[in-house]
């Protein structure tokens, strides 16, 4: 079985993977398995729930049905794309871009790229736009996740570089997690934290988050602050440190500037005032300050909770101020550690893949830096005018200032904030080119030209993770169909454009793009770093192959990279000192008021990734969170007379979406949470002013004035019950090769109902069949033909679930047209599929009947009683509750039953027992925080002695 070492394509932890392949009947290699690379320094063989199922996303049927395999062109946006050859596609893109540039100028076009590209891809696109086309209109979806971290590091420390290493997790005495649900967003790092705490029980963990996440539940101290009050919290902590003389005055005097101004600012942030602003106890504020300042080593871990804000740079800088004031930087176990969201957001920053940057951390605003890059590339100049960043870029499309956009490896029609404006921009664009691996994203629907790209297991190049470690990405299988690497596509279009544009190459230079391989591009990138803060001139592809991943900087002559920065107290600023930044506290960009009384927070699910174009193809990964929902507190639910599953309008100042309610103790009053992943590919409808876009139809696009990062994490909303009395639920098990086709067909029906969503269920690992679930709601029964679109959609749902007259299997039917009730069950020995319609009351058996299908129970035991809307399941069906451990399919009720039967006395005994009986937490470990919560739930339910 051939194996290839590569790197995981999900989060910024940058885990090493070993891809296993086998030959199919045609002799071609296909991915058959994946496991963690025990030699990789990021994960030492561990993988999370997403990474450990990567091989399942590469199954041949998913590739065939879900991938873009051939270039295609649309004559009109409403038409289906027509397959063309690569030469025709390349020529069409080049000629149409050249025509627009000649007519309107270089700034009339833009490129929007992705933190999931490889460094080589990023470098080439950056050079194409800034060196050939002569515009800085290239930006990346990393603008949505990491640009405030970049700006905060540069303001305070002088360069964009996390100064820490992952091993600092093991070495820290206090870990301060703020604005990050690390247990979900960076699970393998959280495994390291769990192991470190077990080895050193004296370690303290402080978690700051408006929502009681799995990370927060496991903390020694949890600060449940009000949304957006982070800067006030950090200023309040510094105020206490000043008052108690917990500062490192020697460090401040020797290695920093600007402390007096900051000291004057934080005088007003008294414990009493800060506790009131943040909504926390003064004693907790004091305890956090003491642990942070007096610890031998304090490490901060932070992510989107700080970055995705209109004051994100201020939040980053205010946190770094605490490290500088206490000397908690440049030593083992200490430092401000920004956790990167995407697998190569760091690599994109390194090559200047943002509108305000140039290669090797050079600044576009610096004329010396522009001259250096121009000379290196062999062009007359790099344009001085700042390029459009992500939010202004799509706004310029909307206003028709920007005529054409080339979107690469990202799905802005799902992931950008204020999606109605983004969709309007894509609709108004004169030309939309989408370079993508997956066929069924929201963005591909707008493409005039589709360019199929390679994806995980096919690509070659490098990525840089959160700790500055560069890893090699190696191909294990051939590209799918005629897909090409992203750098190859960019290279071919760049060379075609060279022939069409009057570019500013220097005399004698035949081409700006003299590359034959990814390594050629990387070598040029490496040369640009000489003498820079991220110097990698001592590194090569061969070294990465022979000696494994390496951290930068790694200049010529170095045997290895640098684990920790600023150990000598010298910073890459003009005065070589770190700078305190006196950042004023401002509230969230959107005001919560009487009209919009709830603060909406968005974040990650444990087992899903971004827009789910990859993870959403697996039933397994829906088990932990099987449906979209808006989470609200029990008090708010009681006040509004809402119960679990009730549908509500969620309305912001930009749009309205419909979500089912989920009541959660983890949510504070007057707050709400929706997972960031739910876009129009999975949840849609037509109940509002605009077609449903999903969660980002609600989010806020106001941007940080320094970083350009939008306030994606927070929006002011109102929540109102929605009257959709007629509902439809359909589900069934289908062969794997049919299930994904069915899912895609059902997606097209989502907008025909007022509200609808479609997901998968079941386990690819254990079965040749996968479940498909479709739910919809409407103001009235579509069968009365008042709404023909919805009525036809219902008929199509019946056909797709094989429940109409074309079905070859026996179908049991019950109908009450007066009440809009229809119950259809297709069964042989087992129940195969079902559709139930009517009021919520008439759908009482939906949950247990789907479990009956999923568990493959004998249909003959119930016969026609399957049609009766029982509120309780039949005796032979044991409901198992929510899936906690996805690796071994362990449900919460199973865990509690085992604990009750054994009558364990301690949490350690309970954990050991559950792992022995079910193996939960012994594979990827992503479930361990929630397993602990089940154990605590068991002990809490015991009678008091």
C-alpha cells in the first residue's frame, strides 16, 4: 500500500498526515486512508475528527459528483456551463481580462485568493497582479480571519510573526485563552494542553469568551465577558497590575517605549468600572490579573474572537501590552500566540498576498520596499496606490467600479459578511472567473468561467502553520480529471496576458514567469526573504523532505529554525524596542438596542470546516451537530415562549434568516449563537426580502480602520417567532454513490420553501449507505396548489426519496388533505425512506422514525403503525441521544448508561471506564472535553448522600 507524507488542509495547526493509497480496477491510485504523521512536530501522529476523515472526502464517488473536472464557460449566467478545452479557457480569461484592463485601466480588475492556497500559488498570483497587471487589487479571505493579528503584531513588536512555538503550551504555567474556542477550532493543540495539564496539575488556564464553550467549561477561571469588551478587560487587568506592582519594570525600561501614555489611559479602567463594562466579578478580574502577571510563564492563545472585529487591531495590541508590561515574552512558556485560522494564512502573509503587503513582509506603503520588489521582479515599478481589500473589493463590484474578479480557492458567496451586498456585487460584475476544486459552492453559480483546480492529496508545495513551521505538501494521487494546480493555472494565464498587455517588464526580460515547477516558484520566494525577518535562505525543498518541517527564520548556515523570537529583547522596529499602544476602548460596531436586542455571536462547530464544501459531503461529520440552529438562553426562550425546534426569524440590519431554536445553558441572556458554516448550500428559503443566504446574510461588514478586517463575530439582531404551520420532513438511507447526488438535487429545491435545510447522516466508515435528510416549512400546505413552485418542489422531494408512483419498493401511505398531513413510508425488511408533512404536532414521530431508519430495525415489527404519529418511540427502539465521539459512534445516553451501571466514584475512574468500554477519546480526542461534561452530568444527577 503506497504511502505519502503530506500536510492536513484544514486549520492552521498544520498537522502532518500520511496518505494511504491503493490501486483501483483501472490501476490508478486512489486515497484509501489517512493517519497522523508521528514525526511531524505539530501533531506527533494525532489528528482531529476532521483530519482523521480526510480520506473519506476523497472517495471516488464524491470526486466524480462533487468535483470540477473540466474548464467550462457560461454564455449567460442563467445557463449551465459548457465544457471547453484548457487552451480555450486560458485564452478566454486572458483576453477578457486584457480587454477590461485596456478599456478601464489596471484597477478595474481584482483577484480574491485564499488561505487554503499553497505558498507557491500565493506568490505567483501576487506577482501576476502587482508585477504584470500593475494593480494592488489582490486580497485574500485571510483578511477575514488574521489581518488584525498581523496589524497588532506589527504595531507592537515590529513584524508579523507569532513569537512562540507549540512546545510553549507544555512549558507555560498560565495559559490565557481569549477569543478562541481552541477545543473546537484547533483540537490538536488542545490535546497538547490537556496532556500538559495532566502532567502539571498546577498549571492554570483562564478562558475569556461571551459563550460558555467546551474550552471555557474546562478552565480554572472563566470570564464570561459581554461581547466586544476585550480591550476594557485587558486595560482593567493592566490597571490592577500597576496598582499591585506586578509589572516587570526592568523589562519595560530596557526593551519598550510608550508605557507612560498607556499608563495614563488605563488609570480610568478601575476594577469596579471594568467589572461593570464586561459583566464579570471584580474578584475574577483580580484573579486573572494575578495569575497572568505573577506566573513564571504566561502564554496567550487567541483567534477570531479578537480578530473579527471593527476594533480587532486594538484588541490584539491591548493583549500584547499585557505581555510587554509583565515581561511575558521571549522566554519559554510565554508570549502572545495568535492561532491561525486557515492552513496557509501565514504563507500568504509571507509572500505579500494581501492588498497592503509585498513579498517577505514588505509594506506596500514603503517606497524602498516597492523599489526592492520591482528590481527583484524585473519590472519598472510596483504601483503605489493601495489595493482594494476584501470588503471594499466586493463593494466595488456592487457599485460597478470593479469590473472583473478572479476568485481562487474560496467561497465568498458563503463566507463574506453582509451577503446580500456580496451577491449583488457578483451579479453586477462584468466578468467572474472562479478557480475551484468543488462544483457545488454558492460562488460557482456566479462564474462566467470555471477553472478546475487540484485539491488535497493532489497538490505539491508548502504551507506555514501558526508557529511559523513550513511543511511540505506532497501529492499522493494524480489530479482529478483535467484539474490543474492553482499555480499552473495562474502561470498559463499570466503568460497569455503577457502577450496581450503593454506591461512594464525591463528591457531584455523575456518573461516575468520563468517557472517549470512549484519548486522554481518557491526558490524565487526564498530569495526575496534574504536579510528579512523571515529569512529562509537556509531552507530548501530537499531539506524539508530529508529533515522534515522547519520553523522560520532559517537563514543560510542555520541548522534549524528559530523556536522563539525576541529572546534578546531586540525588536524589528526603528528604535529596536517594542511599542506599547494606548488603544482606546470602543464598544462593538453595532449597537444592541430596543429594535435589535440580541447580540449574535458566530463560531465553529467541532466537526465542520468553513463552508462545508468538503466536510459537508460526509454524514459522519454531521453527527455531533446534525442541524442548523440558533442557540439562546433558557431565560430568553421562556420569556418568548419558545421550545427546542421552534422556527424563528433572525433579523439584523442587513437581512433576515429563519433558524430552528436550540435552548442552551452555554448562552448568556440577550445573546445568541449560530455556527458560521451554515450557508445557502445547506440552508435556504424565500421568506424574507432576499433569498436566504445563511448565517452571513446577517453578519456585519464594518471594518477595522487599520487592518480592514470585518466585524464578522458580532451583529445586533432581533428574534421573533415565525408562523409557518405546514412543515415537511423527509429522510432515507441510500447507497453512497446515490446519496451525494440526491443531496445536490435537493439543494436546488431549498429556495422553493419559506425555510428549508438539507444535511447528511450516518457513518461512511461502517456502511455502504448514507442518510439524507430534508426539512422544509411553509405558510400553508403547498398541495392546495396556491404556491405552484412549492407544490412542485414537494412532488420532486417525493420522487427523489423514491416515494412517488415511480418507486419500485412497497410504500405505505396515509393522507389527511384537510389537515395537510401526508405520511409516506417506503419499506422492505427495513424502513428505507419516509416523508411526513403537516403541523409540528403531527410530526411527533419524526425523530424516532429517523433513528429507526438509521439503526436498520425490522419494519415488519411495526407494520402500518409506522404511519401513526406516536409521540414516543416504540419499545424496541432505544434512543441514543447526541453523538459525542464520532470516531467510535458513541452517544451520550450510552455513556450515561455505562456510568450508572458501574457506579464509579471519581472522574478519573469514569473516564478510564468509558474509554475501556467504548474507546471514546482514544483516537482523535476531539470528544474529550464533552466526555468530561457527560461525566460531570452523571455525578450531578446522583442523589445527595
